[in-house]
C-alpha cells in the first residue's frame, strides 16, 4: 500500500488548514453559500436534502485496518454511527455538522485519507478492480498506476475547472471488474504481440442522461507513455468540452460531436508536445510506487481446516460457494463481504462492523481491505485455512450474508432518502426486492444477476449497465420506475434497453418478480444465466410478462 511521504503530509495539512479557515468564514457570514459552494465541493462536502454530506476518497478502493478503524471512529464521533460505501469506492457520511467537518478532515489525515476532488468539475477519485493485487487472471496490479494518476491529478493546476466532472477507472485484468467502458477514461491492461504489457485506452464512456460505452482511442499504449497520453486527452477535452450546457459538457459528448478520429488526432498532437516534458520522471515515480505495492508475504500452509468445514457445515459451504474468488497465490482466496443483507441498506456499514472488518484484515488478511464499486468490502488475501474462523467472526457481526452476485446483491444509490438531486427512492426498492426473493428462496435458482437501481437520471446506481436496471423518476409528483434489461458492465459492456412504460412504487417489485419467473421458464437449462437468456431471446418474452394486456391485444 502507498504510504505518504513528507510532501504528502504537508500538502494535506495545508489543504485542511485552508478549508478550516473557509468554514469559519462561512459560519461567521463572511462567505455566502454561493461563495462557499465551490470551496466545499473541492473538499468533498455536499449539501443534501437534510444535512451536509462528506464524501471521503478511498483511492482505488484500498484501505488498511487502521484506516477502516478511523472511518468507524469518525462515524461515531461526528455522524450517526455508520457510513455508506459508494459505486466510486468512496465512503459517505450523511449527517456531519459544518463546524465539525475540519476536525473530520484532520482525523482522516491522521491515517493518510482525504476528501479532495471527490466532487467538482475535476478528476475524481480513481477507481480500480476491487480484486487488484490478488486476482488469478491479473496481468499486473493496477494500483501503482492508479496511485500515479491520483498524484498527477490532485490539484493539477490545468484541470481544476474542467467543463464537467471527470472519472478514470483502471484494471489489470482481461475480465473487467472496474466498469472501465462506462468512464470518461478507461484503462485496461493488455499485452501486445511481443508479450509486453500496456494499456487499451477507452475514452468517452459514461452513464447519466446520455449513456454511452467508451470507444477505443488507443488499442495499445506502452506503459511509459501512459501519463503524458492521459494528460493529452484531458487537455484536449478541457479546450473542446462545452461549457454552455452542463448536460452536454462530459467528454462523451465532446467525442460524439467532434468524432473519435478528430479527437485522436488532437490527442496525438498534444501528446507529442507533452511527452518530452515528462522526461521519464513519471516512470521513476511508477517504479517507486510498484515497490510499495509489492505482494504480501504469502504463507504456505495446509488447507485441511477449510476442507473439513466445507464438507461438514452447509452454511459455510454456501457462503464459500458465493463469496470466495480464486486467488493468484496457492492456498489463498479472495473474500467478498456482503453489505447487502436482505432488508438492509445496500452499502451501509455500522461503525462496529467497520471495526470487525479492520480486526479481521489485520488478523487474517495481511492488513488489506478493498471497497468494491458494487458496495461490498473485500478481504483480498485470506489463507484458506483461516476461512472457517473468519466466517464465524463475520457471522457474529452479521456480515456473513452469502449472496455475492445473486439477486439480493443489489447496487443502489442513496436516492430520495438523502440526495438533493434524486427524484425517487432507491433504498426501499432495493430492500423490498431483496426481501421478496429471500422469502421466495429463488436466489440460487436464478443464479448470477446484477440488479442496479438509480433514484434519478444521473445514474449513480449504474442502472444502465445492470442486467436489470431500475430508474426512479418523478411523474407529476408520483414516483415512477422504468426498467431496462440486458445491460452489462464487463469487458462486453452494453447499455440496457428500456422495456416500456414505468411502474409505480408499489408495483415495481412485482414487475421484477414477473421478469425473473419468466426467465426461469424460458432459459435453456440451469446453466444459462439471465443475461445469456436475454441475449438469446431478446426483450419480447419479458415485455409480455410485464405488460400482459398489451401482449394479449397484440396477439389478437
């Protein structure tokens, strides 16, 4: 993991000191809310429906036990005893008081965390594969590159007032777990014909009111060219991006309006200017970072304890089958800890649960945690012999839900329960759907499924790339929920297609049930997933189930 040097520490202390003075001026009236707004957004502070909200960056989703424990302390001391993990691998505190925010930022700085650039028209928190450094399919750990991008982009003088917010995701695996194709810039590590590692560079992806899949602007970029090439892309966008209409200001619109070839030509020209200016300094920085992200000292031990527990305990076996992923090291497993117990708020963790996770990371997980964009917590390095004890500790903390990748593992934004932009509720819909299918006991029969819910067109719940996406809207003061089908956030990314008219709040769970019962009826064998079935048969069978009167009229 990256450890701050003297410059980092001094920089963050000065940044927090400045913001403390700005908060004091807002409280004494020297700054109006309009004057304070851009200052607070630069430090991750939002004004939501009921209170301020502080969004804390968890760079590329990586935490130590001490950092997680500090997040728990902040939740208890200045919030309401919990935090909400988001689809950008951040944590949000929904109830801070403005006078307390500087103290919260200082507490974060004590463990080398911050809230810089988690908002505003700048380069946001860089996200990465939540299995980074552990995945068996990984070409290389993407986190050194993600940290390099974080350092380069933080307070970059040219990119603090971009036309719109800008998001970067990076993965080191061919299997995309970072949704790179739905980002302003997506980086996928690949190898060329000589076996050399580099990056496929995608540009112009994004969701929101105009969802688009990113386009390949460079099919192979040598690693030594990465940072100047990224700077060239953002520099071109900064000049061409529209500032007359915020709804058309994202780079996806810039690419669409100018054409990919024009953008590529301008980026190549700017890259030629920038590359000599870097002088290899970025590569020396990257080499130093790679040393800090060296794998832990994996141990060689028998796995008899795991084998015995797996054979004897059906609860442990069910959890192992859903929540464990193959690790690159022999005898190890990647553990996904679900924050999606049916009936609970997706992504929420209490301070007590955070402390348990911190303890378990230190005891069993080489002191590493990851936050996934799917709003779960990952213990990336756990020896299989420790899994029975780990599972028992998770059960005691109510964290052993065995549903990763199943119907109740739902992504949901905070929606109208918290967000000032939301037009409908998300959390209660997610809770009701998860509870319904828990009662029906159909989760394992349905199998792999991604349901994603957004409470407004901004799509923070990534509904466009859900196998089943749900978008909550306001229709004449009444909540209305549109359904999309066939979305995909992987390397085969696709935007889901709308099924038809939306459903009322008290109808949406029944509608999802009809979709999934139809799937179970028409799938080609138990091994065919929902997404595979949808791609085989199309939307019509599901539309017929959703709108039976219309289907009957068409048949007549």
